[in-house]
């Protein structure tokens, strides 16, 4: 395939909708792996570390009360806001967002009506928390947020998130233009702001609230790219998210630190 947009007519193969077991790595020649900087499958089933299958190898480490679950989509992890969350091992992961272009796609489930954080990169140097990238849901509403250190942009979908089944949520940012989708239903908001983002290399969190709260969320998949995926690409990817996984150990194990830096636009 030359593009993951060809997925509807691609012959059956790969893992398709079946989550690969722990240890099965990514084929980095697959188009879906282009500029992929984070891929957490929550398929370990034990321990306090969730592996990043991308070439970045930014594994996530659990803090507080977390638990492994066997859900309708295979293995996953139950997080609980500020009481139980994941911190991504950060040796410059935040620089992956320096181009102001990124895509986050996650598959989660929660029946809680409280604030349910999914992914955040925190500006803790400000008096109030600001996020270079932030994605969360509250009750049935979905929020995506982006800021450049001085201007804060927020995008919301009302009555969009299911509460009785897992769902896909995706957020795309391109220099201030945001697109937010729940199971491929979209909303957009535009900004002409093109200021440079200043990064403070603060932790990247998965499932952590920025204030004390209990907010149980089941995580099944989380993927991050430092490019903007098109709607067709997102539709195809969420239909067959595991096609880029090969049968065998991960080629990422042999990826050099220089290649990891180049994927994030660093020298």
C-alpha cells in the first residue's frame, strides 16, 4: 500500500481488529507508522510499565491506583485521574509537538460523569495549568485544547461520547486549526495564530487530571503522530489500527537515538 487511505480495499491481513499480544512490534515501513511518535496498546497485562511501540520508545510508568482489565477489546488499563495515572518517560518527547502539527487518537471507555483526562502535556511554569496539547472528556462532552504559551484555544463536542461502550476519540492540530472527532464525527475550529510554542519539557501524562479528582477511564489504545492525519486516514486507521504491527519482535528495538530525534524534528 502507498497510503493507509487504501485500507477499505486492502486484502485481509495483519492483525486487523485483533489487538496483538505484548511483544509484537511495528513494521516501520507501513504508511501508518509515518511520523508515529507514540503507540501504547496497554496489552502487557501486568506490571507498572506500558510500552511505547513507536520508534521513540517513550514508555509510560504508572503512579497511584491503576489496574489491568480484560475488556471487550482485549487487554487494557483502568486509570483514575490524579489518583492513578501514567507518566510518559520524557527525554524530549515534548519536542515532538514543536511543529504545532500533531494527531492524537485514543480508544477509551468510561461511564463516569466527572472530568476524564486522556492525554496532556502540561505548562507547569504558568500560574494556572496550560497545555500545549490536551484531550479529555466530561460526561458526554469531548474537549481538545491547544496553546502557544500565550493564547489558549479550546474545541468542544457536545453529547458526543458514548458511556456504555469503548469509542475512538481523535484530535488533530495544524498551526492552530483544530479538528475533534468521536467515532469519526467531526467538529472544527480555526485560528490564524502562528506563534512559536515554547516547551518546558514538563511531563506528558496519560489519564491524569490537573487537580485532585477521581475519574475512572479504561484505556485500550493511544497513538500520537507529529503530523496531521486526514479524515480518510483516521477513518481507515480506526477501522484497522493494528495492521502496522508485524509478526515478530519490534524493529523499534534497533532504532538509533539519532533516528528518534529526527522523528521529532531535532538535530
